C-alpha cells in the first residue's frame, strides 16, 4: 500500500485494525510524497493501493491507466507549525515573507507545496523559504528540531507531532483544502486484499481513525 506521508499515523493504525479483523492478512505500507509515489506507480513499482494527498497526484496514475476509479475519502487543511512555545514570535502568514525568519515549505510539486502556492496567491504574499522539502513529514521535522521558525504543514501533522510543535490557524487555508483520493491499482497481485483494505478505509471504523487524527470529510 502506497500512501501520502501525511497519512502515516492514521493508516498505520488502520492497518493494525484491518489485520486484527482479518487474521492471516498482512498490510505493508510505504509512505512518502504523493508525487514521488505516483511516479513510482507509473514506472511499474509493485503495489496494491494508492492513497494520495491530492486529486492531481492521483490523476498522474489514473491517466496512465494504472489505477481503478478513485474515491475521495478525507480532506486536510494547511496550518502554520512553529516550535513549541512559538519562540520566534510567528503571528501569521505574513511572516513567511520576512527574510529574517527561517521558513520551511513543501516543494511545489508535492500536494502540501501546491496547496501552499494557492494559499500565498490568495493572500498576495511572496514567501521567502529557506528550504523546500520533499514531503510534509520532512517539513514538519524542520520545525520540531527548531531548524526553522515556521513551516506550512497539514493540521493533522501538527496534531501528530504532539508536544513538539504548536499550530497557528489562518483564514486563507480554507482556500486550499486538499482532498485525498484512494484507489486500487490495476497491476495489484492481491486485488481482493486491495479492495478489502479500501473498503475498510471507507468504512465507519476507518473514518473514525481518520477523524481522530484530524482529517475532515472530503
């Protein structure tokens, strides 16, 4: 199962729950940038399911004829992440244009980065990032380790970081809500298992885990 990095905690729990309900079935995950995973699938990487953090990255796979019809299953919203206690006094999105601040963003080709581009355009802000990371977990880690003053990550990542970071909500985030699609892959060696897992993700049990992690309905 290939899944967006932001799904790491929720899908790891869903995988354990799925295995408990289906003795003898084993689920193995590879988490990473949706854009990277989509490219791997198109290039023939063996996998059964793809859960992406944006319709655009899923379209890469469906356009190549590598996935069955996807279903939207959750949505996620950007949030400003700062080190615990906000030691660098970040107040809002305008701080991302301040060259004196250390800023991390997701690279624009990955879903969290594409959402950030939309947010800054909406706010008419030109960001001055010091680093562009390849997935949202790498971006979050820069904040957790106090290598940067602030970053744009998902609301769910702020929650998953626990007491390592604080989150600051901002109104423009509502203009760039990411919808997550999931699909079985056509070259799956375990199509029945793949469909069973997708069905479980879409079930009330799966949605309960996702909601606890901070994901919203699509």
